[in-house]
């Protein structure tokens, strides 16, 4: 049973036997993805198609994803390796690197409010897949 959330050394760990996996890069990816999802969802609910704000925040999300991808690549080239399966980690990372770009391209062909919802979905998917990548790296849920 999780009894508390402990903050230590720039990471968030859940006490009660769970490993620490929410490092600063993962938190940045989660926050950026969820903020992008929220902004784009609100714009879509208001009936707006993709515009400067929604496309801009998706571009910021893509930049954050690229930086996080680079961090994992640097860790791997530096001799570190994930606790979980490496093939699974890289499958997640390559996919999450492509999601905002594909959503951006999609919305350039669909300028309706549904294109904005595609951007919102991309933000949510990036947040979830980024968190799962960190779990694989740190071995959370690996038996």
C-alpha cells in the first residue's frame, strides 16, 4: 500500500515498495504533454481549428520529446542501460518521437476542430508513453 509521496533528490518516489522513476525529464514530458492536451482540448471544445497556439504548443511538445529522446540516447551511449527490455524502451521512444510530428502533419490537412482534438490526443499519448518509457528504464513493473 502506498503510504506517502516522498520528494528526494529531484525525483518523486512512492513509498511502499515502488521504485523511483519520475525524474526531472519525465516530469517535464508529463507536464508539457498534459498542458498541450488540455490547451488543445479546450480549443477544440470551443470549436477552433488548429491555430498558432495549438500548433505552437505542439511544436514545444515536439522539442521536449526530442530532448528527452536525446537524454535517453546519451545515457545509453554513456554505458547505462534500462532495467527493462531495451527493445521495448526504444520502441516507445521512437514512437513517442513521431507522435507530435504526425499529429502536426495530420492537422495541416484537417483544419476543422477535429484536427485540434488530434493535437490534444497527441499530447496525452506523449505524456503516457513518456511515463511508461521511464518505468521501463528504471524497471518499475518489471518482474
